[in-house]
């Protein structure tokens, strides 16, 4: 289904910064295969994914997907058949667009809709909400909010949904759990939408936090403006 033959890539060739990232890489994956690529930092794992996804054209070799030569196919055309998650949660989503708009882009792209007049139907929106609810993060109630307001873990979960909303022929996962905090898996959903006021005790030395700071590592408000504090139950979620 996926076949790489003699893939090679050298960055900054002929300079003192020359770096051979890939050399003579061969790979064959059949339909339904699951493969794990293991290597140290700088070994070329992400570079190999970039070559497959079309972020650059390999210096040597050919790439074939489902019997079709995609060696020189641009990345936006490969994305119709290839789903991808990045190690960096800030990639893979458009922060200034809403959750619904991000899902709509992924859905229309993978569905093969190329017309500028393509539209998302009420049935499609219901599908988005259903799939979001399966994440257990309450995002189905926030579909009109910009993605930039989400935490890194929420954006990573959304990226995975976008990559699999329409089942791709090939799914590339580049250290996709790196942005997820296992310590938040139990207590985060419980307090995700809490805005109850909290009255600090005089002896706990706490500081007020702006409403909406719901993830570990949140920072105090800036600019001297008043802040809406979180409830006592939510203080562990905000890292206090």
C-alpha cells in the first residue's frame, strides 16, 4: 500500500552545515499494517514523515501510495489520502478559526470537495458534535470558539479527530501523545467548564486567576485588571 524506494534527503548540501537526514531508505507497508519508527533525536523520523506527507520533494527515490506514484505530488493533494498528527500541538489546526471551521476544512478536504461553494450541512455539524463528544473534553459545547483558546492537549486531540474524521489511506503519528499530560486525565474534565467563585482563605497565600485558566500551569492575570478566581475544587487543575 505504501512503498518507499531509495529515499534520500540532504539539507544544506555543499556547505559546512550539510546534514544527511535520509539515505537509501526502503519501506513497504501493506494494507492494514501498523509500523513504529524508533530512533534518537535527529535520526530523521520526522524528516521521513515530511517526505511521505510532501512537505518537500526527496532528493532521491520514489514514493508510491496505493499503487499511485506520489513522489512529486504537492502536499495539499496528498492530504486527501494522508492524515497526520504533529509532535507540536500548535501545528495541524488554524488557531483563529473555530473548532467547527477546523473540522469543516478537514472534512471537506478529505471528502474530496474542491469547489469553493462547498458547504457544511446540519447533518455534518451533528457528526462533528458526536465525534467531539467521544473525546470526553466537552468540546462539543464549544464548537463556535476559536481553537487558539484550547490547551495543547485539547488541540492535539482535535488534530487527531481532524486527521481521522474521514478515514485516511495512511495515518502518520509523530510523537502524538507528547503534548498530553496523564496527570490531568482524571480531574480535568470534571472542572473543565467551572466558573464558580472561590473565596480564598487568609492563610493560604493564593492569588486570583482569570476565568478560563483551566489547565495546569495557568498564570495570574496581567495588566492590573480584575480577575475572576476559580473555585477551590478547580485550584489543583490550575496548578495552584
